[in-house]
């Protein structure tokens, strides 16, 4: 019987699996490469113009995008698939957007989601997942806020680390966009100014946390930082990432416009130009000949990408996946995530019973009216690089109809508020679904991008008639101002944090006609509700909730699950309480005052604070113990008692105060507690947020303490239990 044939890469992988260092084996593998192959490690394998044609006319990332493959030696290269709401390639499971999953505050759940995303990518040919997005949204108008987990560095870091761990069992998890990428329309032109202490204390800790958790790859950002583009910023890419944090993995650019000088980026520590053969393919060989870079720079980057691949293939702990893509088990997980994510913001009594409107009692419902233009719309998020092409989507209307087979579930899609009021008036309950779509927020690649001289200068010269025709069409799109997804789904940064006026008019008309009105808000982040929230008894922040979101909404409204989501950001009472935001800015300064900490600093009460969310039950929390755990850690042992009559889930949140009195989130843990029962929960927390940047030693220095802690249910909870460690 013939032995199974192996490639040079297979043999190298076997050596690493047997215990040899990946860096040493990578060096031997590199020695086998020709000069041309060594250069090919450093960019995409697809020529630029055919690659652009595929994105624009066939769809973005419908199959893995190869970078740095060497077929002669069996080197697979980086086989890229995007995220983070699921695998973008194929027809994969669409989970709730990352911000919705941030509202679960559930590290274990996010790791399970990462495992599924990684498995679905692996069986569809990917080995590299570009979906661990942990940018901090300095302002909630940021168009891509749906791709990240919340406003707090601790929440971002812990959930990002969980996703990377889960996905990392199958493929390389890439953390992005490094760094300070939290504006959409201006991302190709804005320079973010930030002082060193603010950078390290607020805008980088979550990146460091995910890298400490073992993420093997980083994607640089489009914007510039302190005057240098992030994709060729030596301070970020080498001094901080590698020298300060000890990162040994591979760094790739954001796509197409992610660096302005491929050779300068190589010297600065950028390894792979993504996703196509573009600037480096056109210029790097000549730049090496001219002395603008050295072959030692090429070797350094090449060894990193080879070692990352060897570590993945030698260290995979998960077996080859057997569950079908978007199969029943994966859909069930998407539904669970959506259930846990939805935040009950308001739940007032209706009528003379004194009971809150939610949860609804299904046997009492004979007629339910579901209203709004979004009620029967598959609406899982924007149409940009994170768009997952799920095989099907359960809408809110479908979810309620499936859950209430014996009720008359009526749908009113017309925007006329008078007709809506008439339809709702004689219903047992009215459910109004309002909010946003991809036309209102999300990734934005405006047509002018294709025509900006500073960006078109990054393209190689067309070589064929097909290339030249594509260049002409892109120029035409720029002149007409079209978005990459078409003008209908423009996305971008939000211009207004309120609902559309027609949504507000609909809510008011329905609530006036039927006091038993529930409003489900579909959005990625903060929605200001001051002009209508007091008109309705119940409000649910339902998010872009994935392919099973409609079923999950029905589960929540009917009490099949507890309302357990908690806000991953605060909601202010006014947009005036937020930092200035100019979505067309060319320069902006980031300081430490954003989100909940900004409101507290300026003495402004939020409409809903960070960590807030109502439940269908009540709990009491007792602190049993709190002790230091190493130099930077604390472990809190709490007893959570369910004092209500329904099973529930609670999120224990630990806050601490720095020496100057400023409050910080330090840790959290969700726990399920049956009615009348009590459960002990261990809450790991980090003291690192209380530290301050020491520029001379280049580290966050945590003071010795003592540390006053607050163990509560949300930021500023007056019922929080105080304890000192």
C-alpha cells in the first residue's frame, strides 16, 4: 500500500506537532522558497483588477480569498473569510451582530459562537477569520458600531478574547481594526490625534487582552494615528504591538486602501497586503533593488506568516466539523444568542391589575397586531464586509405567527398611522417594530472612493481590456456617487440618533389606540427615545438579531425565556451629552471622556446606564468573598438569589474606583438562577483599568490599593454591595 503523499508544508507541520519551534521550522521552510515566492508571501494571490471585478460583480468574499499561498510546496497561505456576525463565505449561520452579543455579557456563549463560526469557515475552505472586531465606539453614530461589542474596554476585551478562542480551534482569528477606527465615512482620510496615556489606558487595552488570549493575527486600520497611516505606523505595529506586548503573529492590512506605501509599511512591521496583488506586486521588487527596503524586511514578514500557518495546522485541537453549515444545531445557537441579547428597557403595568405588560400570556391572546415597515423584513445588519448570506431569516412577524398558532396575528405594513391605529385598537396587544436598516447605518464605501486621486494612485496599471473597462466603470460610479452596495443601502455613520419621524408617528398613533403596546427597536447601538418612550408601557432593544431573531423575539415577549440582555453602552438623554462628531472630519482628537464615563464626569444622568436591563424576576446579590488574584486580578464570589417566581438570568457586574474617584468596569459574569433558588457565582475581574500609563517604563502600572469595589447590576447601581480588597 502506497504511503499517503505529503507536501513540504505537511512535513513542516509534522515537525511542529512533534515539538519543534514553529519559528525554527518556518525558517527552514523559507529557505526552500525562490526569491519570487518570498515576495508572493507578502500580498494577495489574486491580481488586483480581476479581484475587484469579483467583489463588485459577483459579491464580496463569497469564497475564501487566498494570500501568500505557494502551491509548489503545499503552503496554503492565508485563506481569508470575513465576519463577525458569522462566516461571510457561502450561506452560513447569521448570528446576532456583535453589539447584540455584547449585550449578553456572556463569555462562554461567545466562545461557543466562535467555535461554530470557525467550524463553518473551516469546512468551506477558510483558515483565516477576519472577524474579531473590537474597536471602541467613541461616539454611537459610528456606522460600524454593530460589529463591535460595546463601549467599555473590559467588555470588548473579554468578548473579543472569547470569540478568538472559539474560532481559533479551527482557524486563525484576526483582531481588527488596529487602531482607533471608530468613524466610517471619514475612515480613509481622518487623522486621529490622541495622547499616549489616553491611547494605552482606553483605546488599546482590549487589543492587548485579545492578543494575550492568543489571537495570531491583527488587521491594521484605514485611518491615520497621530499623523501616520495605521497600516504603516511603526509606533503601533512594532513598538507597541511587538516590543511592548510581545506579539509574534502576522499583521495584514485592511482591504485595498489599507496602506499608502507598501514598502514603508513593510519596514514599519506590516506583513501582508490584503486582499489582492496590488502595491507590493507593482513596486516592491523595484524598491528592494533601489534600497528602499531590504531582503531582511521581506524575510521577517515572510517568516511571520509561515509560522502563523504552521502553528494553526500543527496545533488544531478541534476535529473536522461534521455539523452542516447553518444546520439545526447552529441555528439553535443563533436563537439562543438572540434570546440572551435582547434588552428589556421598559416594562410598565397596564390596566388595573398592577402587572407589567410583559411577558405576554399566550393563552389570553386571540388577536395580535404586528406593525411597522421592519416587521416582516429580513434585517440582519448592513450590506458591507460583515454581511452573512444566511439561507433563511425568521422575521418578527414569522416568529410571532409560529409561536401563536391559535391567535390571529395581523400584519400592518402600511405607514399610515391612522390605519395602523384602527388595526391595533381591537387587538389584545400591538407589537410595533421600528428602527434601522442597512440604508441607515453600516459599512460605507461611497462611489467617490473609487475616484479619489490619493486612493486611485494605489491601484496598479490595468493590463487587459477587461481591466480598463472595470477602471472606467469605477470612475463612472465615483462620478455618480454610488456606494459599493448601491445607493439603496448606503449605510455610513448615522446623522441622527433618533428614530425616523414616521416611526415615531406610528408609535404614538398605535399607543394612543391600544395601551397594550410593545415597541421592538431594531438597531446596532444607541437610539434616543425621549420623545416617545413615556407613551408606551414596554420597550425591547431587539438589535439586528440574526437569522433566528424573529423566533427569539417571540420567545422573549411570551416569557419562554427571561429578559436577560444588559446594555453594552449607556443611552444618554440627549445627543448634546455626547462628544462632538463630524462624520466628514479630516482630523479629530480622542480623549478619555466618552460613553458612560463622560456622563458621570460631567454630572449628566443617563436615560439608561451601562449594564442596565430589566428582568421578569427579581434577584438579591450577596458578596461572600473578594480577594486579590495575582498582581492585577481580583476574584469576587457572590451569591445570587432569585427572589421572584420565574426562572431568570442575571449579570453580576464588578466596578472599581481609581484613586481619583473615577469608576471603571472591572469584571462581570452571567448566571442562571431558578425561581426561589440561590447560586454562587465566581466573577473574575481585572485591576488593570484602575492603572495609569507609565511612559518611561512603557506599561500600565496598577497601584497597590486598597481598592473599593461595587458589586451591582449596572453602572452606578444604588443597590450595589460595597467591598474593599
